[in-house]
């Protein structure tokens, strides 16, 4: 999770092959659902949509990566991840409405504060050691 432009997709793209994971990107999921509403209610709907996709893959025995903003405690609680990676690489994103509603997560497993060529390698090893 993280603000738009924080590197969520960049990291997910690199983690996916190392984890052999199913990967759901929020923009692609929104496009499939034809749902470009970013109101607070729609963000809750998106968190539930992402959860349903993740739950399906998890029931198939797969590791799942979902990269999306997940801006509030309510959306994070709805999604209910097993592991949270917080992309804390920027102070504000490109959308003011998202910046205003974004709540810094309280419980995370990994915090990325800078983009580099090793984050995905380190995180994937730690995840695979605990699966």
C-alpha cells in the first residue's frame, strides 16, 4: 500500500516472479470492473473487490500480491492482508483527494523508504521463509 506514485506497481512487478504469485493491480482491476469512482464509498468497494480476488487465489494455494492505495483504516480492515508492505517513499501523491484521506498505516510488515534494486529480493526471501 502507499500513495499514488510511491512505487507500489514497480515493487509488485519485481516481486511477482520471485514469489510465483498471482498479482492484481488496482488500475487493471478498476478497468475490468469499469469503476473509476474514487469516492470514499467506491474506495471501500475497491478494497472488497481486491479482497475477493485475493481470497480466490489464496484458496487455490497461491501467494497473492495486490498493489493498491488502500488509503484508510476502513479499506485496510476490509482487505485484511496477511502481509502489508508500506511504500513510504513520498510525502504526497499526485491526487489531492487521496492525499487528504490517506491514513498512515499502524501495523505493517515491511516499510520501504526508498526505491532500489534490492528491496524486492530482500522482501521475497523473507516472505518465502515464512510461507
